[in-house]
C-alpha cells in the first residue's frame, strides 16, 4: 500500500471513529447553512465508469437531511452530515456483497455543478464524479 493510500485509509478510519464528537449526525446542520447543496443531484461517476449516484439533500424541519442512491438500488439515508467551509461531508451505510460498509462522501458545488469524492470502507480507491441539479 502506498503512503498516500495508507494516509487516506487512516484518515477515513479516524473520521469514522471521531464523527460523533463533531455532532455529525443527520439533522444537526441548519438548512440555511447549506442552501447551495439543497436539491436532487444526478452524479455521473468517472470511477467506476458509467455508474450513477443520485444525491438528495433537503430541508427537514429546518435541518439538512439527505439520501444517496446508487443506480437503481434503494436509497440509503445519510447518517452523518457536517459542513467544512465550502464542502459538505456525508456518511452512510450501504450493502456491498451482502455486507454493510461505511461510505464517506465529500461534496462541493460550483454554480449548478456538484463534484463528489467517495470513499468506501475496505477500498483503497476514491471514486469520483460530477453532475447537475435536477
């Protein structure tokens, strides 16, 4: 494992371990602080090629809530949301090969374009994509 990949894996593990200390539960970020992210976004992934993620970010009683959906699989509710500057970070659990895994996504918005970087538990690859608000 290269030093960079080891660093990414370590950062992911640390983020997941300390997430509750940051108040990163869904519903803890006021919607007024994430207006640029609100909406339904169709993200075309470059890795893996041809994959599509649908990211829904919405106002739920004044707080940010979200779900993510890979292709035609059922959507997964986001369990953690934090905002760091111009980046929104989401965590969720998904099933891969029948097993639950953690997923961490970082999102940035530039005008009507969202860019996504995604890390999956047990993976050394950062999956990327971008797309438009629907």
